[in-house]
């Protein structure tokens, strides 16, 4: 580009203020509602389809959060109005397709959620990177299901040129390895982009609470055997019934109660059938047809014959999505300053972050400057903002202190 070397700014890929979480879908509407209730601040939920964006926006409004939808199926004035409302808001949640967020200057997005698996690690990094641009703590939540990978593989076969199939499958397999990992999420991301990060980051789900792992090779072999013996025409629910030895109408009518795999799984193994099947689908050892029937993928044989082990993280128990209090200490002074900022932003017709970022208000609340000179020493308070807002901000601090009990 002709830029002199001393004029280049080289930045790494790490976004240390973003906390990464990857969770299997288990009642997505409830999971997203809990997330919205637990996290203050603006958020974006990326949805695989327009219809789902509309549905999720409506479901989130049921929590009392301001929420809107954004996708190409909406009239342009509606899209524009929703986008402007989001940029101006401190707590709106937007349910959107992936186009939303490109070119939007909103540094105070507190969380990004994916309602399904992005098409690649690169897409995931770009989309989650729209959170926390102000440097304040932010969250990235990915809710995934095995059907995401099954649909993606079907799209690769049907919609991409044959000479691109290998490349697209490799990208999808990289994403599958990411969601299934029991190791540091950030390290996986950074290594993908050619960096050499520490093995742990201390700010992702797997580092904060390292999941125990379990060798499920035998369970996987039983599932694959059941799929083979039932002629690869049935879904995981039916395979689980066969392995459990349940004499359901469907099992009996197909003669599956006479198969060698009928009743070969014990209670402990049966509890793992769904997460193991999900892992087999993600790894392309199983493939799902349009009717939900499971058949072998190219990764099935090494597992089935014992040449490759399958180890997964023990499925987590349901828990709150809320950050620990230490990440967001309650500060009444900071909240009062946000209210002051909101009033100023409304008067001037600008988004609140244009006045001051949260990080600046936190510093003001913590240091309690009493003069313009002291205020000017705080990061984020430049000469123009000092002149424009300084006196009003100091007056707001005086009012806060006057109304705070000693």
C-alpha cells in the first residue's frame, strides 16, 4: 500500500476482554431469554434465517428487553429504524442475520450470541469481534447442535462447486473441532490465525471451569453399529430405543428387537447417546438425511473398527449465563453517571457512547475528580469533550455526592 514501516500499526487477533462460551442447544428460546436477563447492555443474536430472527426478537421482548429484528426481508425503512434504535440504545438486543453489524460503529455491544454454528472460524471471529470494542468486558455465546453440521454438509454437496467441496468441508471440520474442544477456546482461535498463544487464557468457559473428559469410543461404536444394523434409515431417538432394548411399536414393527444390538447399552451409556451422536455428526462420522435418518460419513470406519478413539467433554449441567459479580461490580455512582449520559445523549440526538464510553464513566466514578484539570487526566476525556461536557459532568458528580448517604 506504500505505507512507510513506521506508519504501520500491527495488532494481533486477541480480544482479551471477550469471554467465549460454547454451549449445546437445549431449548434455545429459554437459553436466550436467560442470557438476555443475565446481561445488561446492548447485544446481538445472530440467527441462521430471517424467520428465526423474527421469532427470537419476539421471544426476547417477552423478557422485558427492548428487541428488534434485522434482515433483508424487512422493508428498508423498518431495517433502518431498527438499526438506528440499536445504535442509540444502551440495552437493546437485535436478532439479526449475519449482515447486521458490518459498518456499524457501536463500541458498547456487551454480548454476541449465535443461535447456530457460523460457517467458519473466520466468520465466528469477525462476528464475535463486534462485541466489546470499547475494551470493557463482553461475552460471546455460541449455541450449537449437531443438525447445524448436518445441514451445512448438505448445503456443501448441493450448493457449492465440486472443486470447492474439500475446502468447505475442511472449514466446517475446523468449526466442529472448536465447538467440541475441552481446551482453551481463545488458544484455538489464535492458533488458527497463526499466533502462538499461551495454552490457557483464563477468560473462556473451558479455562474458567475445565470440563472433565470421557472416552466414549465404546458408546460411539454401539451407535454406529445400531445405525448399520437398522439399515441407516433411522434417527438417534430410535437408535437409542434399540440400544436400550425398548420394545416400542416402531422397534417391533421393523423387527429391530431381534437385532444383535438390541438392548446392548447400559443406563450409563444410554445417558451419553445424544451427546455422542452429536459428536459423531460434528466429526462427519454420521450424516443425517432430509428425513433425519443417520448413515455413515467418512470418519465412521476408524472409530467403528477401533483405530480411532472418541473423547468428549462431559456434558455440562445447566447453569446461569450470568457473569460473576466481580466482573461487573455494582457501583451506584457509575449508574447515576450513565443516567446523566443518557440525558445528554437524548438532548443532542446522539448515541450515549458518543458522549463517553462506559470505561471512561467507570474511571470518573472511581476517581471522583473535582476540577476540570483532574477530569482531563482520565483516559477518554480529550480537550473537545472536556470543553463540551466537563462542567456538566462535574456538576453531575457533585449532585451524586450530595445525595449519597455518608
